[in-house]
């Protein structure tokens, strides 16, 4: 991956780095699934602050270009353009650069003009979708699911941040647990409540566990633990075999020590793995967006676009 930064230009280093990685993805030089260097490695290679690389990676992940997951590193998530399409576009870019040079337009000014016009085109047809959750663990996980399900910019934010960040979004989505609370905070911005369901593969695996085993369910929030406990009860796993806790529960360590099996979402497992005794069997227990939730989200995005188009038609 060839990258170079212009420290003397007016374009911020983060923006330069994002643009160059985007270009390599679009041109096919970085294919889908390609692994990028770690933040530390790339920062050392470019001789920049680690925060510069971390911000660039985080921005590209939020835009759906990169996919960062524990244990897998940072990889390309976006589909690369066809080589032929990239060559045609490169030729047009070269002509634009030549025309700008002939007109006396500086490169930085041309970049600024393109950025503004591209932003206007993007905003005209794609609503900014805010996804809201009450804690960082669930926010990171569900934001990724939503980003994979829709072709619009997703803006993750905590529930407590929503009132002061309403100007950043056109629609708001959240899980059903927080839908009413989000509607009160959204002050007229449409809120879409999404149904999150337990992964049925995990439920099937749990249903096959011997009935003598003691099972610990650990979630980021009490609401999440309550919801998953209901699903587990439906496959026959009830108290006293099942005990639940949250990440901030003071009795979490004792619960893990007295359990035979641990059920937890992947992001939660990352937080508690060091406290899990070696004899405890670990079963990842993630939630997924229901097909109905994804369909509803697409429907509300289409309705927003229809309203936007109607407003754009002259009277």
C-alpha cells in the first residue's frame, strides 16, 4: 500500500490519508478483505501521530469503507470498482486537473470545490441515519449491523448525545428498548424502532446443553440481559440453571467462577475474557436485526427520499 502525506499543504493529514486509502480501494489496489497495517505500524511508517491514523481508520469504518473487528484487524469492506471503470475515471480526472491548471485554479481550491459539490449531491438523495444506543458496546455492534443493511451514512451516537446532535441526522434508528425514549429526545425527527433477535444458531446450541450445567449470561445492559433471558427460556434454559449479569455488576467475577458455560456477545466477551476461568465453555451470543427491521428501515429511507423529492419540485 503506497501512501504519502503532504505536510506543507492545506488539506489536513487525516483527510489526505482517508482520500488515499479510498482511492486505493476504488481502484482495486486494495481489494475487499485486504488487511491494512495496524495503527501503530502505519503511523510509524508515515511518521505521524497514531491518533492521525486512528481517526482516518475510524472515519473510513464509519463510512463503510473499512471493517475493524477484534481478532481480525482492519480490513477493506467496500467493493472495489472495476479496473476499466477506474481507468476511465482517472482519465477524466486528469482532464479536470489540466483544465483547472489552465484556468489558474490551485489544487487545494479544486479539492475544496469538489468536496463541497460532492457533499451536496450526497446529501440530496441520502438521509443521514443516526443510530442510537445507551452504551458504547451495543452502539458499536448494532451500528455495524445497520451500516451493513443500508446504503446511507450512519452516524452512531449514545442516547444521551441525541438532543444536542440532532442537526447531524435526518432519521434516527434504535432498538425497540429505546424507541420511546429516543422519540422524546428527537424533537420531531422521525425515529424507527428496530427489532433485534437472538442468533438462532446459538439458541439451538444452548438447547442441546446438558441440563446439569450452570450457565452465565453476561450483557452490556440489564435490558439486553432480560431480552436474551426470555429467548433462552423459550428453549428450556431457565433459572436456577441460568444466572445473568452486566459488565458493571460487582458480582460478575464470582458468577463466572461458579459457571460451566458463558454466553455473551462478542464485544462483551472482549471485555471479560481475562476474567473467565479456563474450564468455562464460552459460547458467543450475538443479536441480529430481524428481516422485518431491515425492511422497515429501507421503507422509511425511501419515504424520506420521496418527501425530499416532493419538496424539491417547484410549485
